[in-house]
């Protein structure tokens, strides 16, 4: 631009020095060409600057997206680990519950250890709220960055997992309210007494011989066990979606879901 301006000044000075129309006309023509060239150069410069700016902005967005995905990946791995641990614990309790239900059904509950039998009974009413890691998800969702992720597959996996989580937690009040053994707890059929020598500082004070003869209790226990099995299937569906989410995010980053 400075170069063209220098030429323009020279032409103007030359035009001012001579009065010859032909020279002035030639100078004006040359000046017009240089002026057009200068305009084109300015336009090209602006377009290049805009393109560079766009590249820089796209690069920033890519870096930010990678950072978001890495954080989501770490959080997803933590979710999978915690869900797996939770489900394994419930599966262990349900094995004891099934053993207890079978013992009642076959009139041999008195042959079971009291502590194990009481664990089998109480486990049928275990409906804990899922308090899983979600800080990164909340931050990205509230800022709108979650929707800016380019991969529709990742966004769909995240959406499916959190929709299922909301559904499962939303179902908890219903399953707690329909817990069939609430009557037995309120009537004192199922009680624990304080025992400082016990690891849990308590011991079951259940009259298993009476409960064995109580057909209504046996039916309620079976119903509670079956309900717990149904809800466990919800937990496992949630766990499956969490695994899928973790694997899909990891694949985008060329990583593996280490928790799997």
C-alpha cells in the first residue's frame, strides 16, 4: 500500500509540473490503474485477514472441544466405576435375599444364620438415590458448549444416559412407597437391637419362627424381592448406557475407557 501511495504522489507531482494535456492524460490513466490495484490489494488483504481470523477461531473451538471431551471422558469413567460398584453390591445382597426367600418358602429359615437372613430381608427395601459425578456435564450444558460438540453420536449417548438417570431417580419414590414390607417394620415384626460388640453395633431381633408361619409376610417378602429385581434391571440399563457413553467419548479422543 505504501508503494502504491508513493507512486500516486509521484504522478500527482509530475502532473502538476507539466501543462501538457497528453502527459496529464497518460499520467491520469496510469494513476487510475495503480488506484485500482491498490483497492484490489486492500480487499485481498482484508479477505486474508478474515480467513486467518476464522482459522484462529476454529482452532480455538477445536482446542476447547478437545478439552471438554477429555473432561467428559474422565467424568464418564468415574460414573462407570461408581455404577459398577453399586450394582455389584446390590447383586450380592440380592443373592442373599433370594436365599432368604427360598428358605422361607421351603420352611427352613430357622436353619439360616440370623444375621444373613435379616440382611436378605432388609436388602429388598434398598432404594438409594444415584448421586453420580455430573459437574462437567452441568457446566457444559449450562454454558451451551455441550450442544457445540460436533459429534452427534457423542451428544446422543450423553443425552440417553442422563435421560435414563433422570428416569431412574424419578422412579425411586414410587418403589419406596410400594415397598411391601413397610407394614412389618411399622408393626415391629422387623427390629434391630443395639449391640456394642457387633461390627454394625446392632443385631437382628426378628422372630423367625413366627415369621415362618406368617403367610402374609412370606408373600410380602417375595413381592419385595421381585420388585427389587425389577429395579436392579433399571440400574443395569443405566450402567450399560454409561459404558456406551464412556466408550464413544474415548473413541473420539483415540483413547480407551479404562474403567472397562
